[in-house]
DNA sequence: CTAACTGCAAACGTTTTGCAACTTT
DNA sequence: AAAGTTGCAAAACGTTTGCAGTTAG
């Protein structure tokens, strides 16, 4: 499950270029962390993780880069907590389980949840995505 | 669908009292707007709506009141947009359809969507809720 | 009378922006 | 060279908090 999927870990620069994202040292650094494994990072998490090594990356660049990655579909926003956004490097179809006590986010594979019927969409609209969050807490 | 359900529109003070919420002029005013119909308000929406009439209600009180109402289960938070929280006066089981272009939120009745299978919950955890957001955009 | 609530303004944490210097193409 | 990106600090945004004064029970 938490394996690296189709992200070219060896040629991140080329990968970013192929995604309409100009590769810079900072963006490659951020991509390296983001695509090392499937995980859910807040902007702050990434800001800290990225600054344990050179090159230094500013907060503005972390936000700009995450914005660019989301815009180009390299990562996805996860809305489970009202106080901050999480970024998910797993872009394959899946859902989330959120632990209200610990704040932990876990993936739910498409085989573990089944949506049988969808509502009729408004006229002139198409489906963008279906997001399911299963919230759990201690018994 | 958007009918007033079981909220006692006539005796809001008594209703609030029965929900462990001390009824004050401000809270009754907020409740009046919130429970007039099933709708999705941001804190700012409510702050504006509540201040078209007496008594004046401060932003702090709007937030405190919404917090109290959520804590006591009178309303529910809806997370569809990363930039702000929406508050839903419909507490019956239902899901949401979110229009990415307009920001509009619509209810999806339990008859319009079917979740067939849920993942196994972590040990020692119980289900709190399952939130589904169907996101649509223009074709 | 006491506990709870209110308004205000200040503080908070997250995210965005303006701009001059610097890379990428 | 032109276009795009970076860092910094400042600003903006939604939301929370501290506190003196007010209201509910």
C-alpha cells in the first residue's frame, strides 16, 4: 500500500518539467520528500522536513510549490481538519480514515469501501471527485 | 427537503435550555436564522445576517455560539472548502454536493447515496461519522 | 448572588502577497 | 534576454482569547 507508485524518483526534474512545473532545487527537494512515500503532510510538516537539508526553503516557497503541485495534479488536498490543509502524495483513487483523538490520517483503499449509488448531478455539471472521510474516536 | 424539521421555532429559548445552552438574546437570534431553514452558513454569513436586526451580535459571540451549538449537537460543521468552515442546521444523516465553480453546497439525502461497505476500524476505536462530499464542476 | 455570557480589541496560526534578487529556459 | 521562481517581511484571513462589564438562573 504505502509503496512508491509511478513517480520517477530518479529523474524528478524531468518529471516536474513533464508536469508543467519548472524544476528548481527547492521544488525538487519538496518533491523528494513528498514522493518518497504515500503520506499526509501539512505545509508546516513539509517546511520542517525540507529544511533539515540544503537548500533552505522558505515558507512562501513551500506554499507556492504545494499550490503548483495541486494545480498540476501531482498531489491532492485532504480536508479532514478545519484548522489546516493536508497534502496527499497518493493520487490514486482512495479515501481517508481520520482519528479525531490523535489527528492521524490513514488511507482507505478502494477495495475497503464501496459507494454503490451517486446522486444525480446538477445540469451542466460533471463529477470532479467523491471524497469520503470516515471519522473514528476512542470507544 | 428544506423544510423545518423538529426545531421548535416558537420556543427557541426553551429548546436551547433543553440542549444545555443558556438562552441569551444573541443566541436566540442566531438560532432563529440558523433553524429557519436547512442551509449552510459560514460564520461571516451569520454575522452579517444576525446584525440586520437588534440585538447587535459581535463576531466573538457568533463564533462562541456556533462552537456551543456544535458541541451540543444542534448544528454540524461542514468541511468542503479549505478556506472556511460551514455550519449546517440539518443534523439528520445526509451528505453534501459541492460546486467547485460557485462554492454552492447542496444536501444529498441518504436515499440518493449508498455506502455499501466500510473499512475495518482500528482497534479500540468506534465510528464517529462518515462524511461524503461529491465535488462537481462545469463540463 | 453566582455562574455564565457579551463585546471589544488584541493575539493567533495558517496562508497569501509585494517586491527585489536570482535561477531556468 | 525573458519568463518564472525565491526569500523575506508584511499583510491578510478566519478564528480564538483575555478581560471588564452585563445578564440568566
